[in-house]
């Protein structure tokens, strides 16, 4: 095994720097996972049909509004 000598001018990361990097990467991965899940759900034909029907009736003006209202109703009526 070869022993590696660090460069004399190299800056080492502190434990806080590493922790911050890990937290940033974790957050990015969680966001990407949520985006993939949302895409899978919203691309389903039955969900697309429901959203199209809601928008056609004028109940909501955007898909975002329809989803937000649906979730709010689901939570408050549970």
C-alpha cells in the first residue's frame, strides 16, 4: 500500500464542512425523489383525466390549485 502525502498547500475540509456537504446532497436527493414520485402520480391517465375535468369545469384555474385544494380537502375532512 502506498502512503499518500497531502499537498502542502491543500486545505482540508472541517467536520462542519463535510456535514454541510452531506446535508446539501441529502436535501437534493430527497427533492429529486419527490419530483420523480410526483411525476409518476401526475402522469397516470386517471389522474390526468381528473385534473382535466376539474380545469374544464372551472373549479380551479391551474393544476397546482386543483392539487392544493384536493389535498386540503382530504386533510380537513379526515
